[in-house]
């Protein structure tokens, strides 16, 4: 799959999840999946908004917090990303990907 078709697939997946959210706007798992898809499709600010919606319904878990850090990185909010990844490590969520993202 070429880069252009990969981007189109990411965008299509993101749009599909947004459509599902129209019918089930409070679905926490769907909000998180849509945030992840938004990052892949290049919509980091939208991802942060989706994660905020999910956090208003229940406390963010490690996946949601990691996605927030990734979205912050993609939005060039590096201070927020550093704080998010450092907090995950401080909370004992020691994962090579989190360490990598913090170093990045």
C-alpha cells in the first residue's frame, strides 16, 4: 500500500468511527478508538478533543493517557507530551514505547 492510499485508509477509518460516535456518543471504547484513528489520520487536535470527552465519562487509563501524549507530540505540544509520558512512568507504567516517546 502506498503512502497516499495509507493516508486515505486512515482517514476513512477515522471517519467511520466518527459516524459510529454519532449513534453512540458516550461509548468510552469508541471514543478511545476514534482518538487513536484521529492521530493516525493526522488529526491530533481532534484526538485530544475525543480523549477529553472520554475523560469526562471516566478516569483515563494508560491507553488513553498514552494517546494523549502522542496527540500532544503530533500537535507539537512537547511540554504536554513530556509531562504525560513522565507521569505514566512515575505511575509504574514502564513500557519501551513510552520511554521512547519521552526521549523523542
